[in-house]
């Protein structure tokens, strides 16, 4: 029994490492604009501040959304390719469940940086502790119901609680309603869904005759291309009006 628990913990840890790779990249890119947010806040330039926040959120969403969807769809072959010697079947299942957590983790990271930039560190710590308490409590309750996936679900609830708290503080401090990025965020989400559905059917087709390496390489390459083309297609008229100066 103890041996099984150690295997599950090891697999969850490995899956977490894979999920945190795109999170690290996106957080690094989006956080690079935080010094400008701090400067705008100090200068009380809230119009520019909201624009900079919108840019940071768009950068984050543009990368983390397709990355998370892609890991979810390709969880089994991706885990088998990178970590084949460590319970590949269980690892693929856990990675599939853990993949969407990348979105919560990434958005929590950027909202944390924004709160630091607008001098709300104390409230940030409060939100962090609330999330930790929720996760610790659910770590005892959920595994008895959902087995090894219970620990991952506890992580979801913990991050979601802290993220919601951060968003409420940002909303109360500087407001979010005027961020003019709703259409772009929706277009990114739709493009990522189109990519994920297409990659899923492509993966199912390739599994009949292709190996794990080819499945991952072909699906990831075509997935990236399809995502970019879908995003361009959805925003075609907006791009055209921009080029015309409208």
C-alpha cells in the first residue's frame, strides 16, 4: 500500500513538472511588463495602467491556453515519450487531469505580480493563506473520494480560491471592467478549442500506425500551426481594419 502511495506521489510530481514548464515561460514573459505597471500606478496614470495589464494578460493567455489544451489532449503519448519508465498509463491519466491547472497557476502568478505592483502585498498574503488552508483541508477529504486525483483537485480549489481573491482585490483597487481585451481573450479560447479538437482526432488517427514520438511531433507541430491560423482567421477583419487605419 505504501509502495503504491509512493508511486502515485512520484507520478504526480513528474506530471507537475511537465505542467509547470509552459507556466514558467508565460509567467516570465507577462511579468516583464510589471515594472511599467508599477510606474503607471505610482504616477496615477490608470488609463495606461489598464492597458499594460491587458497586454500582460493577453501575452499570458496567448501562450498558456493552447499549451494547457495541448498537454491535456496529448497527455498519454507526451508522458510516455518524456517519462516512459515511470508508470506511463497512470502518468498519462494524471497529466490529463493536471494539465488545465496550468491556466489557474499561470493566472495566479500574474495576478500576484500585479498586486505587488499596485502595493497590495498584505492582501496578497491573506489570499495565499486562504488558498493554502483550502488545499490542506481538501487534501484530507478528496483523496478518499477521487483517489489519487483528489490531491490534484485540492490544488485546483486552492489556486482558484487564491486567484478569485486576487481578482477581487485588483477589481476593488483599480477596476477590471474597462480592460478592452474581452474579444481577444474569447478569440484565443476559441482558437485553442479548435486546435485541441483537431489534434485529438489527429492523435486518434495516428495511434493506429505511428509511434509515440511521431504522434507528439506531428500533433504538436500541426497544432501550433492550426492555432495560429485559427486565431488569424477569427481576427481577420480586425487586422484588416487596423491595416487600413480604422
